[in-house]
C-alpha cells in the first residue's frame, strides 16, 4: 500500500516526465511525509506519517516533553 498522510489523506499522484523532445514517460509525485510524534485528543502520544503541509499549517499537536 502507498504511503499516505494521516491527517489529510494525501497520496502519490501520477504524471509525466517530459523531455526536451516532448517525449512523455510516466512518473509518480510522492508526498513529502515526515514521521512525527503527535498528541491525540485523548492525551495519548503516537507516531504518525504527516505531510509537511499539515505540519506547517498546525494540523497536529506536538507532545509536551516532561
């Protein structure tokens, strides 16, 4: 199974490599996923795969180091 963002569900997309001669070959655009620790609303700390867009926008809560 392909890697996927745990927050927004972003997955790999498909497209083309296009050469100078306009030859097209298939390629994949993979999301930039980072494995980070996050604190769930229940207070549990868990490791999840999150895309950098969700990290920057503050979609996840980093745990407080005690």
